[in-house]
C-alpha cells in the first residue's frame, strides 16, 4: 500500500459546474508524480456558452475549444486515465460535481469515486488566513506560477496532499489516502455513481431550471425592445444587502463538504442576495451569522475581493475584524465570492453584459 492517487482540476466555461472546458490530471504513485494529462474540450450542448467572468479567470475562449471534442466524447479517455484511483482535488465537491453534472446533461453514466479534498485536509493541518490553492501551495512549499491552468492546479493539489500526509505522519511510500483521512478523524468520502434515469443532482436541476427561465426572460426582453430603458438595463449585482435571518444548518448535509460545521459570515455585495447566500450555506451544513465574533470560522467577502487582497490590505471592516481575531489565535478563514460559489457548485447570479 502506498500514497497512490490522481489529482484533478477542471476549469468551466460558465457558472454551471457541468460546463467543463479544460481538465488537468496528475497521477501519483508512492507520493511521486509519474504521469500527467490534460485536455481542452467543448462543454456539453446547451451549456457551452462562455461567461466573460470565467474567461477572465482562466483565459480560455470559445475559439480555443472550437475544434475540440465535447466533454462526453472525451470522458472515456479521462476516466481511463483515472482508472480505479482515489481522486484528489482542491474543493473536491466542485470537481467531482463537474464530472457528475457534465455527464448528467450529456446523458451518460458516471462512475463512483472515492475522493479526497485538500481544502478539508488543509483546514485540519495548516493555520492559514485563506486555504485557497495559492495559500495552501505556498504553505506546502509547492510551486504554483499559473493559477487556473488546470494542469498546474492539479499538480499543486497533488503536492499539497503529499505534504499534508507527511505532516500527519503518513509515509507516502507505505500509507494510503484512507490513512491520511483517518489521521484527521474522518472516513474517506465517496461519490456515488449515476445512470441516466436516476435523480439528477441539485446543481443540474438548478441549471436546467435557469435555462428554462432564461429562455422566458429573453422572449420577454425581445417583446420589450421599444422600452426607453432597453434590454441592457438589467442589474448585474444585487443591491447593498440586508442581513436578514440566519437559518439553522441542515443536519443531514454531507459532513465531508468544506462548509459543513462552519460558522459563516458574509460581507460586501455578492452576485446573489444575502438571504440566498445564507440559505445555500445552511443547506450544506454551515451556520450563517450576521457579525464576526470569536465563533466565526469563515468570512466570505464580495465586491470583487480575491484572496491575494489579504496581502495588499484591501479588506472590509469585517475582514479586518477577522484578521484581528486570527492574531489572537482564532481560526478564521477568508473566502472570495468565487471560492464560495465554487463550494456551492453553483452559478454566477446574473449573466455578464
């Protein structure tokens, strides 16, 4: 037995997790990288539009994938590379969800996978202000020059897992991923397989509902083209938020999800209402709250914040309070809106214009 696994990272064309346009995979044996693979692809039909916000993140355009196969056509090769390995990803709920949702909308079966999440493991091993991939990679001593290049991100994820294993006393030459999870008191998680005709995942159901709603909106917008405001008057961002109620966490949520058991606070304007953000976090087992206190474990910052802003001091009042609590020993993690949305496996709240 050894630390054998495949690390994976997807980039998506738009906010629906079932819209992969790039994937990187790193095969690891005994804690050492032995092979890597990557593919560009067109997302599944009907989910292949490229949102400018996604393009701004990873730089992949429709022209880059115009001649590439669709995800469904490539998955046999991707799945063949993975084989029976444990899949490892940084925020595995997203990357495993990409496979599930993209196969669902492609009308194809999905295999079951044992998997490991380096966000969950990093939170139990490192003490970082952000457990985003660049911060975790730096802590692990792993080089990451081109964040959001799928192959580089997968390689960084692999390096983080190997570093965490060593810190937890698991010998990469003899221990397994299950041993790493056991060292932090958790069982190795598993994503069940899927056959067409099974119930669709919640993220896919929401995407299909949004597609129907968007078609209706477009029809209504076309009928209103004589309006003085025109179709371009649609608001892209929610107004400054009202805190609203803090729903109770879902006791039946997946305990392996990175938001499960967290006490979460939001600051700044997000691309969704504050009440929706709180509700969706609670569905995943988090306890939303309205202010940063010594009980806070996660702070989500809107208004275009990225984790690198922590280094430059571009932070809100709540973020400064969280940083002050950290200096006094409180474990508080700061997430960007994009990281939060990825953990939701969700979508941008409004199309870019």
